[in-house]
C-alpha cells in the first residue's frame, strides 16, 4: 500500500501568535476550503482545539457526498498541531501543521501523509485525480491564507492554550495515524 506525501510551505507576513490563533479556530477551515467542495463543519457549537478534539465535516468530492471525522492528536501552541482522520475517504490521513517565527513573519508548513483504499485502483485514482485535486485544494488554501491574513481582512481569533499535548494513538487506530 503506497503512502503519499504532500508538503506545502508558506511565509505569511503576520506574527506567529496571530497566525497560529487563526488556525486554532476550527471554524476557519471552512473559509480555507474551496467553495466547490461544499464543505460544512457538522460539529455543533464552539470547538475547543486540544488533544482529543473530534471534528466532523461533510463535503462533496466530484459531486459525491463525503463524511469525514478527524481528531487532534498533537496540540503544541503556537508551533504545531496534528489532525488525523478517524473516518473518511482515506485509509490514512495524517496532517501536521507547523509554524515558525521568521522575523515578524511566520513560516507555515503543511505536511500530509495519506493512503488511498483499493490497492492498485487507489494508486491509479491518485495518479489520475486525487493528486491533482489535493494540489488544487492546497493552492486555494494558500491563496486564501495570503489574502485573509496579509490583507488584514481576516478575523484573527486568539486562544491562550500555551501547553503542549500529544495523544498516543492505540493500535486499533493504526490506520488513522502515523
């Protein structure tokens, strides 16, 4: 089974604490997702980001409805957090977000390790569709982040969780985390 990796790096002309605070608000994910995916967060109320937080989403991929559930497994403000898929379209989805101060700006790195189901069919779908779709989604995300955070039009939410948490993933979740 092939594991694929997507890495994106972006310098954002805003301080580390402000950039991390924007990403610490799970509701901002809807803003960062292309409209054609019809992304919706299903988790009711305010979502407190911390190790163990569970977030449920619905979206449409090429017109097909997809329900997706992720868990926060690492929470280390303002430097990193990790979300992993518990339920969704991938056999593995492990998304590490890292943030680093670079002068008065912030370097943000998205590293996604993922696997598709269905063996050779999944690998073929990756070559034909999935790789391109993820590139398009992360291109949109990168442009939206630049526009919202650097133009000053984004609402920056501030959170004060200044400790590091890591969730150990049990063997029965082995397919959901690296």
